[in-house]
């Protein structure tokens, strides 16, 4: 969480729509000053802002076109599966610049990812950790290192084959639930293009929305061709969105406890693994 980035976003209102401004503030609120990135999912942004996913996508595209945010896709270096989209804020921090390549990452422990290889970091200054003190080591969680530029032509062919197999497996899982079984070759091509660009939601969400679409199709005549459904982004239709689960009493209590000490659930998720951070937080008096 970065109060400074969120405050900057609130002041830097420009001539944007309300949705664009709210999305920018939310990204600022999730901004991590150490790695100069924010990575809230579209679902998390929707839960925070109450905007529809399609409105969020439009707002992100507009902010990127304006140059207020830069987007960076992180993928699993072994499987090719997308891990997250990270947002840089170059107008807030000129050193916050997104990689011009997709970043391939490896999981060093459960939930902790670091960029693979030893290429230059996002500023082009060589591999470094958040404090600028040399290459990231295997015990450093991804939140504590700068994302690095990875030239995919140097990734072994075996990794590319595994990534291709992963895309095919993901497509087969989606195809199994789509209600019209026509144009499979074209649908596979459309799926792969969207998958590689990072435009598809995570597979579980995509399948859930596809099942909702299938349940609404009472007349096969009006069911869209699979490739067309994908290319036109129908999986983002508001009436297919999976409802956001309400926050539990325990989560509300945790959020209130954190906020009373100047923190948030977003910061907690990012920093709970840092040695001594939670202990220091516990010692703070509630404001």
C-alpha cells in the first residue's frame, strides 16, 4: 500500500472519466514503493470500486494510452501461464517503468515469485534488489526485487513447448464447456492469441463465465461462434461476472485492526512475509 501514490492519483485528476480516476486511485493504493509496481487483479479492483469488469478494462486501456500507467505481464517461466499484470506509474515515479517484454518468473516458495535469469531490470541497470544492492537471491520474495527484462528468445525451447502445451490444455478445458462445437481450429487460434497477450481472465473465472453463458442459451441459433465470442470479449459481459464474495466477519475485523494502525489488507498481503514487519505493526498503538 502507498498512501503517497494514492494521494498523487487523487490530485492528478486530469480530464479523465470518473471510472478512470477511481481505477487510478485504486492502483495507487496498491502501489508497492519497493518494487515500484502495483498488481491488483481486475477482480480486486472491481471489489474495491464496484465498477463492472468491462468498465475497468476500458479505464485501464485509457490510462495506458494517456501514459499514466504502464502494464507488464508476468508469466510462469515453466508453464507460460499468466501470473499477474503489474502496473507502473511513470508520472508518479520516473523510475517506475514497465518492462517492454513479458517477465518470466519462477516460484521459489509457495506464492513467492522472482524474475527468471539475470537480464537487466526494468530500469536497464542490471539485476538488482529493491535496495540496489546486487542480484536478487533465491530467498528474496518477488515483492522485494525489481522485475527484470527477460528476452524470451533466450528461454530454452523446452520451456516454449511446455507453454504451448499449457495453452492447449487451457483451451481444451474451456472448449469442453462452451455450448457450440463449431470452428474449433479458429477458436484455438483466437484463444492462444488472447492468452499470450494476457487478455483472458484466469482459467477458473473464464470457465465459470462460459458456463453462465451456456446456461443462458435456450436457442442454439443465437449462440455465438466460439472464436467470435472470444475475439469480441464476450467473457467480460456484465451479466456473466461471478459475484464477489462478501467479506467475512473475520476479514472485516482484520481490516479494521490494520487500518487502525495505518495499514491495510493489501499491504498485509504484500508484506506479511517480511521478517519483523508484523511484529512491528503489533506494537503500534491504534490511532
